C-alpha cells in the first residue's frame, strides 16, 4: 500500500493454517521437515486462490515448486538467537543439569556442544506456550529467534541476545520473503520496490549453502552471510552431529557478485572435512 499509494480495500489478507502450525505434539523433524510451514500456502499460490505468499524464510525449502519464485526479501531483522529464562540471565549462568527446552535440532546440537552438562528436552509451542512451560517448571530455559520476539513485541522477554560467534543462527533466520508465480508479471512489478538488495543477497547465499549440503529440518546446520562495509560478504557455516560431539565450521569472504559461490565453497569445505558418520546421522 505504501509503496504504490494504494488503498487498503485493494488488498485481501488470507489466513492459511499450515501443517506446521497444527503439529504441536512432536518435533517437526519427525513429521517431515521444512515444507510443513509452506505446503498449503504454496498450493494456494499454484491454484491461483492467492497472488502472493509471505514466509519466514528459514521455513522455506531450498527447492521451490515449479513456477514459483521468491520475488522480494524484506530488510532483515536481528539474526541472533534469544536465550529466555525466568531464573537465569545467560547460558553461562545455567547450573549443571539444568533443563533446556528447544525443538530445534540445530540449537540442541549447539547447546550440547557448548554445555554437555545440561539436560536438553523437546519443547514446542508459540511464545506464550513456551513461557508458560517455563513458569510450570517444564524447563529452566529455552531459545527463540530474536526477530520473532521483536516483531511480536516480546523483546522484553529476552534474557540474553546470543552473539553469532557463540551460536550461529539458522539459514535465513530473521528474514521475511515474498513468493509468487513467475508468470504473474504484474504481481512481480508490485513487489519489486519491496526487495531489500542487501538482505536478499545474504539470504540467497545462505540458501545456496544449505542446498549444497542438502539440509533440512532434520539436520543441525547453521549459516550466516553478512555484508561488510566494503561491500564484500563474510560467510560462516557450520555442521554438527545431533549430539554436538562432532562440529565443523567454515568461513569465507568474497567480492560482490560472488556471494552464492562463496557460500557453496564453504559447504564444499564442510563436506570434505566431516566424517561419513555425521552424514549418516543426518539422514
């Protein structure tokens, strides 16, 4: 509306509940992975019942359905993970044996690597559900994305914003993207002014990294691309075994125009160094 000075009645927001929204009794990694938050929305795009789809980019599979494209990436929010606890101010404050709840295999693996003395338990639900579980003593702490908490007005719930040097985030964390049909040129023209080039370059580099590793919700993979003041990219990626005992990290820098190539090179480095066992564990 703002970009094109159009009235509100020119737009209709369609709420679509996805499989991922409805599964709350088990980890999503057991139910099929990333596509659980996009399947029904993409089906609506393909059928023509909606014109564009709004996604949290870390939920979007690296291979889109035929005929669909990512037309815009909004300015990226805080990429960091948030540590949340009603009793402790940081990860380092947690006592031995403290229970940490998270449904993310990446976060589970990273915490087990950092603090093998902690008890990591499965933890699903929206922000309020997880806070209630903390109040009920189900866990002593949990993790959520800072971006989501900021957008929901819950930034005050964050006990610690975790440095990306401590916990590298999920690929595309903090980014919102718009998907549409490649054939709908009028919709693509409407969306063009909304694309944030810097955020798009970084997110696409991270998705190229993930695609090369063939990662999904079932794989402890982290990746972050950042644009430096000189216009070059800094890319960091890592892969872990689910128990956190095996860990490999790679870092690359590259000039403008080589963002995705740099990220793929980092993936190739990890593939070359990781043991066969880690990939068997990720299947």
